[in-house]
């Protein structure tokens, strides 16, 4: 069995209920660490291959 991951799309939507919420979320976003999505994709690939390996061993 072969699984190939070609593309990963990440979408986030923030809904603000009050202007204060919007300000708080904006400052949170500025402090949030940026993620390298190649690293995230590699982690996903490793996780999938580990799951397949476990399945094969059973």
C-alpha cells in the first residue's frame, strides 16, 4: 500500500464577537511562533508511515 501526500492546505478563520476580542487576538497572533509547513508536512508523513508500519506488523 502506498500513500502519497502531495499538498496540504491549512485554513484558519477567526470570528471576533467584540472589538476587544479582535484586539486581543491580534496581539496573540503577533506573538505566535511561525511554523515551517515543510516541517509540519514531514511530521505528518512520518506519522502516516508509522501507522502503516504498525498495521503491517499486525
